[in-house]
C-alpha cells in the first residue's frame, strides 16, 4: 500500500451539497500523466490507502477541465457496491503533466471508511518570496466576467443586510449599506482573474477600503487570516495582510452591483484569484487560526496570488 500524506477538511457550504468531508492527499512520486488510464491508475492505487474497504467499487470517468494553461483537473466518480445512490467524487490535480494532488469528496455514508485525520498547515504555502511578480501567468483575457454562483443566488433584504467584522478584533462592527457609503468610497480600476484561466481587464469597482474598515474594528495583533461568509453560504479565506489591500465593492462600472455580481457588497482583492473576491459578503471573521473555505477545501490555495500562480495547494 502507498504511504500517503493526507488531511481531511469540511465546511458548511460543502455539507449543503452533500459532502461530509474531503480527503486531500499529496501525490509524492511525481507521476507523469499521458492519458486518462494513467489517472485511473493513480486513483486505484490511492483508494486502498485512503479507504478501509477499497477495491470493491466502480470507478467512472466524469470530466476534465484545464485550469489556466498549466493545470488540468480530472474528475472521477467512485461508487462502492453496497451503497445506494451516493458516490465519492475523486479529483486529480495535474500540473505540467504531473499529478500533484488527489482529493476525495465523501458523502456521509462513507465517512467511517476514511483512514485519515491530519491537519493541513497553510503556513508552509506562504514562504515563497513576497515580491510582486509580473502579470498573470497562464491567463487568457476575455471581454466580460463569467458569473459564478456555486451555491445559488441568495435573496437579499438590503434594509436588514449588514457587513459584520468579528473575531479577533477590539471593536466588532456591523455596517449597513449607508454606513459603508458614509465611510467614504473610492474607485479602483482593476484586472480580474479567475483561477480557471480567464481574466477581464479594466473593470471599475467602487467601494470602501478594507484598511479603512479595519481601522474601526481594530484587529488584535495575533490576527493572521481573514475568513469571509456570504449570504449564499459561500466562504473563503485570505491572509489578513492580503485582504486589507482589497475593498468592499458596492458598485461596478459606476452602477450598484448587479445581483448576480454580489449586490449589495462583494470583496474585490485584485492581486488574488477571483474566488477570494466573495460576493454577497455578510461577515468577515479575523483569526489567528486557518480554516478552509469552500474552494480551499477542494484543494485551492490558501492565498491565491495571481502573479505567483497560486491556483492549488502544493503542500
Ligand atoms: N458568494 C460567492 N462569491 C463568489 C463565487 C460564488 O460562487 N459565490 N464565485 C467566485 C468566483 S470562482 C469568481 S471567478 C468570481 C466571479 O465573479 P462574478 O460572478 O461577479 O463574475 O466570484 C467569486 N465569488
Ligand atoms: Mo473563479
């Protein structure tokens, strides 16, 4: 059996989609991928290391997708013979034709079969140089943003909506849309980069600097992470030092945000991939400890810097 470095993670957004836990494993031997049968071979080898009953189910190819110009994501479904409709979804992340990571998303009925309970350490991912690199490697420019709402579009009651900043802060804040405008807005002209490989240039977002909001909330000195929750149940996380460079955007190209783009407010953190720019944001939680948001639990990077191509976790 292969020796694996794996850890497990979970969050509410994934649970709402029937995923109880995710097992994320580093593929140690740099396995070269030439075709789909190589991918299948890797999965088969890992199944028995990850699950107590492996080898008894059916493994079916589902889809593959290129992520930027350097990465490919393969999806398979693994169905054990003794369960009804439920299946384990398997994802393999391939970088420059080498399999680097394998993830299993596990519905409730399977959890007891999982062998792992380690913790992921995001700090190892942040040691790379902190100088700003050039441009957006592996991206292709397109004219308009593609709308994503992985957990649906929430219904909004702006009169009740608040942006809360809580957690490791001296003064928790709760801001209405009017409060935000009264703090003063600025317009940024930015390029926006989705991790899947598309970018849009020259978008204008108007909003309140997160650094301004943090002046009011007064984060404690131990704060390392900024975790965001949205009205649709979406979550994501960024290092605090990256998050404070962003804005809480209220307008796009001179008009209030369209509902599909996150009305009444979304984050815009231009130097990080788009999944970090949470739409319909309602709460910002500052903390010393890391935890995965929706996409981070599926293998995406804890920071997501565009210039360094931080698409997926590496450690
Ligand atoms: N709440 C929420 N925020 C989200 C997402 C989402 O599904 N839900 N998708 C993210 C992704 S992957 C990208 S690329 C951008 C896309 O922004 P747009 O939908 O305004 O084009 O939103 C990000 N913010
Ligand atoms: Mo994205």
